[in-house]
């Protein structure tokens, strides 16, 4: 049995949770998120918080209820604190800037790379080499940061490219004469 799924999701002050059948809506100071829970998962709300349990003893139900609990916990954290991923650009001539709702990057290609920012995410560029992706949806923030990183992944010989802040790149040794 799961240990994560047994813990209730704590609802802090200032956050309202509406449970209507299998629909859960979480509203906080930063915004509102909603999720539709699978039919195999039972959702209840009491003084401790939001509790999840499998409706049957099937393998599907046992695997879904801790995942659903984590998704709802991420929603509660998102509407209270929000999520942020920071990226760094390393390499000579590699830089980025914002033009309206589009991230424009010079990444050493013959053309500039344009990336339209999805709804629900804000992107800020500081000093042309640091990109900050922020939002209330953890999945959308991580996915957007990963898409930006995929335009120029760090190469293993000099470490040039876009990487997460604090990410360590294992460098390979070059050719020897």
C-alpha cells in the first residue's frame, strides 16, 4: 500500500477547495486550478484536509490514488506559492530576450529561435543569459522549461547550451594528439 496516498492534503488559510463529485477546484491568491479525478479514486474533505482512497482493491485504483493526492497537493502549493524554474545560457554569442509574448533566442544557429510562451506561464529574461519560467501549474512550468532547454541542450565537451540553474554537466575528455 502507498504511504504518500494515506497522508491528507493540508489546506492552508486563504485557499478554498470545492469538491463536486470527481471534480476538484482549488482557488488561492495566485489563481485557480481544476482537476477531474479518476472514477476509481474516492475523495473526501474533512478537518484534516483532503483525503484520497481507492474505491476498489484493483491494481489501477491502488496506483491512482497516491498520484491523484500528489497532483492535488501540487495544485494547493501552486495557488499559494507558485512554481519557478530557472535556466542559464552558457556559451559565447548565445543570448535571449523577450519580444512581447515571444522568447527570441540566438543559439548559434543561422537563424534566431522563436518560442511562443503558453497561457498560464510567465517568462522573464535577466541580463540575456538567465531565463526564469514561473506559473501556478507545476506540470506546465516544467514542460515549458524543458521545451526551452531542448532548443540547445548542453553539449558534453565544453558545456555550451541551455541548462537548469545549478545543473552539473558531466564533461567528456576531448581528442588527444
